[in-house]
C-alpha cells in the first residue's frame, strides 16, 4: 500500500498540536509526536472491527451501534 510521511514543517506542526491539545496526557502526546516523526505504515493498519473482535467485544448491530 503506502507509507504516509510528513515533511519537517508538518512534523513540527503536529508535535506542537499534540503538546497543546493533550497537556494532561503526555503519553498520548508522545504517541502523536512519534507518528509525526516516523509516519504511518498503511500496510500495517488494521480495521477497527477486526480489533474489536480480537478483544472479544460484540459485533456492532443496529440495535447497539455505539457499544465500545
């Protein structure tokens, strides 16, 4: 598929936004900063429903669309 990367200006903007938006959650800011620096390998991305099922969460239905 592809590897999404950011140029140096975009990286800096993403880092600043992560720090500004998540000052109370340094772990989340760190993850977002890492994504800015390393990019995202789209070949390794997984579907949200696949992750839900792997964790034993119920399948979403129209009766319960917002479960977990």
